[in-house]
C-alpha cells in the first residue's frame, strides 16, 4: 500500500470510530439564553423630560422587568409609574435585540411642584425597546406608556444597559 492509501484508510477508520463521530458532532455552545441587566435612561416625555430605570431578567425569549418611569415637569406637572412587566424579546441580527412588554403597576401624578398630588392609581404599563448589546454593556431606545384613569403619560429614552446581556 502506498502512503496516500494508508492515510485515507486511517482517516476513514477514525471518522467511523466513536472518537470521529464525537469530533464531528462537537459544536460551539449556543449563546446563553439567560441574562439579567439594569438600564437607566433619559429622553423626552409627554410632559417634559422622561426618565426610566428598570431591572430585567431574560430566560429564553421571556423577559421579566421591574420598572420605574416618569416625566419631569416643564409645566409644574409630573408623573411617575411603577410596574412589573412581562414580555418577549428576540435578536434581530447585528447584535440588536427587540422586546415588548406589558404588566400591572401604579401611577402617581402631582401638580404645582408636588404640593397637590393625586393618590396612587392602578396603571397598565407598556414598554418596548430596541438594544444594541455587547457582553455586559449595551445601549437601548426605550419607549414606555403608563395607562391609568388619572393621567396617562408616555416617554422615549436613550438608556445605558449594564449586566449579563448575551
């Protein structure tokens, strides 16, 4: 037998052996489907400057969030919302992630610099975000709305994300 035939024979034997099958099936592990992060953002709201602070946990496509959002006054009126949200998030390529969430929460509206505040009312928070993420740092555009019987308010904020993002 020539060296070329011996090499081919050895390659076939190894590829059909248990070691060869294991080597062929070995793949790079998929990215983690679990993540946790916090984000803090500022932007524009329905009544002035908007702010959002949230803590998030992802398991697969499910996203659980605790959110504090609000509008700071330009016209002596401010709104704050506190919510627990559930939603779905998906990668869309290029390191981008999109998600949408809804939940239950409370809203608090104050007039005249905080001297005339309405009581807490039940609210339905809605949130959507698109993020560009690295392993631990990301940037997101976050939109939120707090539907409530007193005064519905909304905002859009540019947020910094920190945590286990991928």
